[in-house]
């Protein structure tokens, strides 16, 4: 959610200290993974595959932060059949109050398998300021408490974000969750 230069400046670390830079990069990746997990959506730009069963309607709601484009839409009757790709003239991406939907020309065939591949998320430079703030705080707490393994370099654990009696930091999870709440979606990545 933040770039390495921002994190190094925030932590007051010299970029020539390669060991610390590597550690901070790992904390940035860990904090991004935790934020996207909490929000239940990809926030940074990526291609995402969504599979679902047709329901006989013409609409499909995409539970995600920001959809840039639809790469493809395919369907098949069963797992034993080949995929059929829909032409991009057979559907349209719509948005209303930051809710993204696909409107299909024809109804979705009931109980058929569908796969939608979307390009969604934002670039690092377009991450909202409040998300950047949460990421910076996570990286800061992780870096300052390295020996306490707050985020966990190899094993991300939401429980590790809480602080022990031995640290001077308060538990920031409630504050972070209140900020992340507006970016949280029902589907899980």
C-alpha cells in the first residue's frame, strides 16, 4: 500500500542499509496482504478470476474495490465441457455508487459455470491516503518491534497485530478496522 521510499522516510532509515531495506520491503508486503485480507478484495492492480453459477438473471455484482476492465467472460455447462467465451458485445460493465456490476445481453444460463476475469485495483500512486496511513503504521510497528514479530515475516497472523504487555504500543486493530471498513467487501479473496 506504500512504496519503499515512503516507508524508509517514515522510519528514518538510510536507503543504503540493505538489510533494513529488505526487512522493510517484507513488512510492506505483509501489511498489504493483511489489509487486502481484511478488506476481502484486491486493492492493488491485479487480474482476478471470479467463478460462479448462472442464476437465470442478466446481472452479476462484483464485490470488489475498483474494476478497471473485464478481460474475459466464459461459460460452460459442466466441468467436462469446454469453455465458451462471450464476445465483449454481450455484456457491459456498470458502476453505481462504487458498486460494480456486469449487465449481460442475455440471461445467465441457470446452473452453468461462469468465469469472469477482471483487472481491478489501483496503482500504488493512487492508493487512498487513509489506506496508506494504515500501511505506514503497520510497517512502523513491525519495524520498531522486530524481535516481537508483530506482523510475522514468514507467517502473517492477524492475531500478531495485537501488542503484548511488553511493548509501548496500544492495539491498533480496532482503529485500522474502522478505517478499512469502507473498503471491505463480502466476497473473500
